[in-house]
C-alpha cells in the first residue's frame, strides 16, 4: 500500500522520544530514508535493515545538499516503487522547506503523506522551563529565524487559535491593522481528525462563508499568502477514505499491518476490541499440554492457541520433540504462520480459517482408531466438535484460554461514540453479542442507519438477532479480504471543503 509514496515526517526537536507514534510507525517501514544532519542517530536505527539511509542535511557554513537534488531523490525513489521517508527536524512545514518538497512531489504526480512533528520553537523552551505563552505576561508568540532580517519585507503568516467564536472581532482587528480585505485566509475545524473541515476565502469574506459552510469548534484561523498553497498541497483529502471513521471491534494485535491500509487511505480507525483473551490457570494449561503426546493429531484452531501451547511447553523445559510422532493440524495460513514462528512446520493446514474447512481436512485422514486433541478457546468452533462426534472420531477438547467481554466505562464508550462512524466492523458472533452488551450497559441505542461490516455468515446471523442487517459481508473469515472490500466500498465518497 505504501509503495510509491513519500512520507514527510517531523522528527521533533532532538530528543528521539519526541517523535510521534505515527511517525515512528512509518519510519519503521521505510525502504529509503532521507534524513537531516541533526536527526538523532537513535532514530536512524529504527528503520529496517534493508533500508537505504541517505544524509541530505544542510550544515551552516559547510557544503550541503542542494534542495533540487533532494527533491529529485524523493521523486525518483518513489517512482521506482519504494516507500520513501523524508525525516526532518522539528516540523516539516514550519521553517523547514517541507512545503517546497511537498510542492515538488505534487507537481511530479507523486503521492505523499505528512506526519507533523513537535517544533523546537515550542519544545526547546519547554525543556528549559520557559512557557512561550503565559496569560500573565503575553497573549501570543512569534516564530521566525535568524535569517528573517534579510527578508524584512516578506510578511509573516498569522495563526490564531480558538478563533471561531470571535471571528468578526478578529477580522475587524486585522483589517484595522492594515491587512488587505482580499488577504487569503482559512478556518480549520477539528483539525487532523476525520471530522476536519476547511473553509477558505478572502479575509473579509470569512464570516459570511461560515454562514453557508458552518463549522464547529475547535477551529483555528490561518491568515497569509501560504493559504493559497492549501488547494495544491491538500494531501489528506486526496486519500480514498478521507473523512471516514471506522470502529474496529476485533482484538487488533495481529491486524496491525492490515489496518495500516485503511489508515494510509485516510480513514480514522478507532480500535475498540469486543473480545478479550483471558488465559486459564498455568497449572491447568500444563496438565493439558502434558497430555499432548497421548494423541495422534494435535489440532490448533487459532494463532493464540499455538502461542499459549508453546509458551507452556517452554515452561516445562521441553520443545516440539516432546510431542513424539503426533501430527499437527492448523486451521489456516495465519495459524500455520504462528506455528512456523515458534519453530515447527505444520503437518497439515486447512484450506480456510473456518470449522467447515478444518472438518473437511480431518475427516478423510483420521482413522476411527486414532485420537485427536483439540487446542482452542472455550466454546469456539462448535461445528467442529459436532462434526467429529457425528463421524465417530475420538477427540478430547482442551481449552487453553477464554474469550470474554472487556470491561469499559460508560463514559469512555459515550466519548468514543460521540461522533458517528461510517461503519462498525464485527468479526465474530461473540464480538457481536459483546458489542451490544457494552452498548446497553453504556446506555447507547444504535441508530438503525448504522452500517455494519461482518466477517462470516455466523456473525451476520448473530447481528440479525438484534434486528439489524449487514451492509458488507465477507463469507470467508479472511481479514485481508474484509479490508480490501472496505476500501472498495468506502472509496466512493464526497470531500467536504
């Protein structure tokens, strides 16, 4: 998904711990890294081993990289299908030539992402105990450079926070101070969220513009010629899912890389797991793992079951050899991968991650004289147990962990659902039941217009118990296919400007 993109990332003022989580996430996926001279070496170690690092920093009074060369590198590597990270000190769009680099990318037709950084103009004084504003002494701060005297005739951009409720007075004051009525200006509401709205126009027209294009607080005002660049550099609203909010209810540890596709496409993904993994006691797990060597086949129905089993095996100071001749059967590719990661190749892998596929795999190969050990969560895949019993195959069911409903405060749930979602993603029948239980406990009644995306027909059937229908159904339990279809279905949207 990121191939062919350039990501401009603000590294912050120097302390490597001040880079943002999103910036670090993208940095760790870079194919090519172009970095400034003052970037901490600790951050350079965060990229993959295969990443090519290129120092393009400028050094005062010394030979330095030419900006046109930096632009050419960004464009050429992106066109070669690489994910290029441009790591800049502070914030790329504050006195850092980030705007010039972004414009070069736009003019070259190269898509880009932007991750703001903490500016040294705010962070460095804070590290010295100096608040740049304090209402007892000042009402604002001016940020410039030591070179500004050479450009004394060039006006400064003015950014005014909390501007919406006092807009008329602010505009009147600016006009009185000498700003031209046609000075470019814009109001940005709920910035950086999926609910962000931008109203742009001439300074004197802003008040009338927000009457026809209403926005809400918080909102800030930007005044100056740089506002004209917004229409060309507005990278965010060019993304397929810009402005879309998705509520993701599945435990998301293993979905992280897949969910990136939704985030990179511009969606705001709120992760609210409706299933929590709770281990059984260590003594109980040990008893169940000890018995594994008694069986001809060990069947793992999830990656979590593999991990819990292997961790217990290690605590017994044993490894896979302890199992003797037992064959290992896994429910699908992801469970098989989890087994590989623990140093064991699965003997048999079901063609799909569902009970029907696993049952179809087991029935032809298992003799009635052979025994199966099922390692799974409590009360999962009931069709599998019923199918084995119906075929007269002997098996024992070993619960390694439970799946329970998480505990959330009503205040937290109400906060998360304060604004509507484009779609709520439900990935299991238990997740559906827990979702509506949490909603009921929080005093929330779901709007009948809410759209649900369901993974598997059993999930759809559970949703229908609440007199609701699935807007998007993926019949096979394939998370990657679910995300692919979400991208396709949600991509047809209108941008609000």
